[in-house]
């Protein structure tokens, strides 16, 4: 085996094992039943088949790099001639044989331009994988927050049911002593039945949110349960400042920039491909009976008169302009979305803080006052139930406020490319040549 053959075989084996690495990681990585946000983001990168499919584009780009670096193959020609009649005007002898070898010469730099384009395609493929991972992480993180919020609501409804059971015991005691009517007990039983129905609906919501998270990650027979308390992320003081500057690190913009570089490399390839490729011919011809021989050395080259290959160059230039416009559009969209989510986060943080100060802090005293008033006969069962429903609605409002703020934070960090780092995960840097 020659040295070139060994290098080619080693390169193909490397590409093969690079493609197998995510699959082996997917098979060997355990999938826990209880996950937090960091675990969900880790599963996105290590286990999700969606991201594994996108990684195959890198293997394809690596294969294109092998093709771009290959030299054109020589052509071997062999011919044999015999006289068929008439005078020996061409040669004398019983037969004539000729063998030549044609070697194309890429003298216009076509090979280097192809290699440059292939290198840029590898970088663009890696950027697309990183951008896809960031988008999938945002969707999975949002699904995790929805699951955690559904679990919090179920816990809240369970506590509300326990409280209604406790209140029913109080009302039953007052009815037995003649201080409450039978209607009060019946009305409380109806309210308790309604809350139990809501609790069953909340359990169904948990199952739906868990299935949605499993579907996003592409994992079968997995019904995760979210761990931890529902609370927004603690972001740095300068995280929401200068969103347009943070847009430069966005995976979407990095992808658009590298795709523009690929398009510019395609223009250079098309420009160099316009040059004709000459071929050097070397061979030998000989006759038998009698024997005679002659050496052959020649040069052949295409004359670009009818087709100057302006079409591929014009197409590459148009695609480069489109790629530049897509990059500008990506910059505008990312900057606008970052500014939008920064404003949403600030507004929701203010709303949550106002809710905590004005409503949440008064809920315990509201509960105690409603029960005391009912025991002393200063209020009816309607005021007691209304107080219970109001406290439940306020707690549910708080869960919705926190979940909405949490989701906005996740999407802001995913767009800026800082989601994994913000939750303490190490983002692998793409290998470079």
C-alpha cells in the first residue's frame, strides 16, 4: 500500500469513527427519570437524536474536504492498429500499437480554492450544529419550565384540597353544634369536588408536559419529572445591557457569517474553474514486423470560446450577495429579539416584584382573617370559600408570572449563546483545523 493510500484510509476511518461517536454516546448515556434544567440541557447535547442527525452534516463536510483535496486522475490510453488494405502509407509492419498517459494539471489554483471552500463548509456545518443545539436547548428548557410549572400547580391544588378538607371538618363541627346550616356543608362539598377535578386535570397536564419534553428530545418511553423549585435565573447586572453588542456572539449570527464565507469561497472557486485545465500526454508507439518505435509528448487544452463558464460564476456571485443579505437580516433579527426579550424580562421582573410586595405578602393574614371571621359568625360560607379561591388564584398567578419570566430568560440566553454557561454547563469548543 502506498503512502497516499494509507493517508486516504486513515482519513476515511477518522470520519467513520467521528460519525459513530455521538451514536455510542447516545447508547451509553443513561437517561434519568428526574431532571433539572442543567440535566435537560445536557441531554440535548449528549442524547437527543435530533442533534445527532444534524451532526451528520459535519461528517458530510469532512468527506467533501477529502474530495476537494484530491488530485485529478491520469488517463491511460492504449490502441492497436492493423493494415486493412491499400498501400502502407501510415506505417510499415503487420501491426502498430500505441500507449499514452494523460495527466491533467490544475495550474490555475483550482485545488487550493476547492480546499478553502471545503474548510469553510466544515466551519459552517459546525456553526449550524451549534445553532441547532441552542434552538433545541431553548425549546427543551421552555418545555422543562412548563413541566415544572404544571407540577407546582398540582402541588398547589393538592394543598388547596387538604385545606378544604380541614375547613369541611370545621363546618361539620359547627353544623353539629347548630351554629352552621346543612347548606354550608353541602356548599363546601361541592367546592371540594370542583377542586378535586382541577387536581385530576393538573395531573393530566403534567403528563402532557412530560410527553412534550420527551418528544422534543426524541426519547421514547421516557416520562421525566422536573426537580427543583420554580424560580427565575439569577442573571448578572450587565446581562441585559447592550443587547445589540451581545448579538455578535449569537449562534444564529455566527452561522450566517460562516455561510457567507462559504458563499464567497464559492465565488473564488467558480472564478478559478473558468480557466481551462491543460493535460500533458506522454507515450510510446511501435510497430512489429518490422519493429520500429517512437516516443510521444504532447499538450492538450480546452479553448474557452463557446462556453466561458460565466454562468456558474454569476450564480455564485448571486448566492454570495444573498448570503450577505441573510447575514444582515440575521443580525437585525437577533438584535431586535434580544432587545425585545430584555424589555420583557425587565417588565416581568417588575411585575413579579410588585406582586410579591402587594399581594403575596398578605396571603397568610387573609387566610387567618377569613377563618376567624367564619368561626365568630361574622361571615358566611361564601366569604370563606371566596377567600380560599382568591388565595389559590393568587398563588397560581405567581406561578404563571415566574414561569413566564423564566421562559423569557431562557430564550434571551439561548439567542445570545449563553444558555449553557448560565446554568453551569461547559460548552465544547468546535475543533478547528
